[in-house]
C-alpha cells in the first residue's frame, strides 16, 4: 500500500489549515510556498477536499480555504479517499479464471491488511496529527 503524492500534499495542506484556523481563511499561495507544492497542483487537491466536504473555499481577493469540519471530525481515511478514491479490500490480485487455494489465501491476507489499514486511518483524526 502506498499513499500518493497528492494525498501527502493534501495531508500537509489540511494540517497547515488546521494549525492556522485562527486566521479564518488560508491562502493557497501560503501553503504552496510553505511546502514547496506547485500552486496549480495544490489547487486541484484543495478543490477535491472542498468537493468531499472537508474544506470550504471562498473566492475573490480575500478568498482562500478553511476547514468545513473541526479537526476532530476529519479522519485520515476521509482525506485519503477524497484524493485517491475508496480504499478497497476487494481487489483481485490474480485474474486467473481458475483460482486455487493458494491464490485465495493470498487475496484473503491482502484484503485483511487493507481492512486493518482502513480501520487505522479511520480512527486517526486530523486533530491527532497536528497535536
């Protein structure tokens, strides 16, 4: 399992916004400079967070981003899935038409690992990450 670069950037950006909530609105340019993330790339990621209901955006010269939920209500799983799509434990590792016991056992272990990772990510709140 691997967290994508986009998800890593999303985690950094949300952490920055959460740590600076007192400023109400955070400029994307500020986050881009802080973490050396290309601005256009960051904007696409932040818009994914808006569509997922994790962030709010405000347009215009005094625009920017703010959390739509408190850091205690945002899970790491929500962030990951907002960027990379659903983490699925139902992934066929082998597309062979006739699977044997061995391939079924491999898939069972893989699916168990994915489900355990999902559980850990779902329990981990943004507030835990910024504490």
